[in-house]
C-alpha cells in the first residue's frame, strides 16, 4: 500500500453523558491511519463507539478532542447501519438527486457497477436492505469522496446469498474506484477478514486500538475463499490477537 496516508486520526478522545447524567469516556487517544484504496475494517464489539467514530470522521459529530485529517480533501461520506434511500424516487433518480453534475451515462455506469443494471427505473422497497445498500453505495460513489464510511450495514442482511453478493461487491468496488477508499465498522470477524486489507481491532471501556493487522489474503478473492484453509488461518490469527488481549472479548464479536 501507499505509505502516504489518505486518512489520519490522532489522539481521538470522546466523552458522552448517559441518560442518568454520568460521564462516560467512549474512546481515548485513538490513533490510526489509512492508506489510499486500502480497504480498512474497524472490528469491535457492540457499544465501543464505532458509530460515533464514523460520525466524527464524516464531520457529523463535532464534540471530540483530537484531530482528523482528510489528506485528499474531498470529504468523507457515511452510509449508516440502516442504509437510506428515497422510496418515492427510482434508483436512477436517487443517484441523480445527489450528483446533479453527472451525465446520464455516468450515473448508469455507477448503477451497473453496484449491481443494479436494469433496475434504473425501479423503486426501492423499504424492507430490502441489500437493494437499498446498493443505492447508498451508488449515491456515495457518485459524489467521489476521499473515503466512504460504512457503519455495519451488513448486519441487517439476513439472506445468506445476498450477504455474499454484497461482500464480493464491496471488494469489487474497491478495485473499480481506486480513487475512493472504503472504511467499514463491524462486529463480524468473518466479514472483516474477507473484506479488509487492514483490520483495526478495538476493545472498549474506553475504546482503544489493540491491534493493527495487515491482511495478506489474495487481492482478487471471492467468497469461495471462505471455505479454504488460508482463510481459516487468517481468521485464527485475528482470533488469537483478541484472545491475547481478553478472552471475554471474543464472546462479543460475531464469527
């Protein structure tokens, strides 16, 4: 990977107040960097502040200490854990609404790249998480940000075949759009190992980085690798990092 980071986070610290008024430190002195086009997974248990972290990176959350550097200056866009789309607009209209400067052909290419070719005039069903995630990805790509941030959107996709399609789609988009870098926050170890070039392993109370793991699986991998020994070896490597830190933490991360 390029040694010059596209995203740098320095000593990020955030507190919040519980409904009962107690101050809780969500994360403390969190520092990491992401290289251009390096698909990064932030793997952490529920309640560790992943969503708040992504909101800070996206510029939505302003109340924190530390620094965030977008070294390309094109901004960072957040896809929430429940991807949104305008159900009264077609797929094409959803993308066009956010990227009015793109031509019809440019929009159609992005729609095809996210796997919705032929569905340009379809309207998203509110319960179709996979379909709506594809629309959210298309809208984000159309805006050409420095980083697309994804907040554990896969957890809402129950269908096994659809999950595999989305996993492969995310890897593919990372290759097609090499000027955009993807960062995903999740709790699922298998998804993290499949998707990521780098895994940032976090623990909580407060959240902090316990391992920065480079993933040397083949770059052009498909989901068939999930059944191969090389994938099991890499998964066990990450598991061992978790166990070395805290045996109870593995119980809070989905495999």
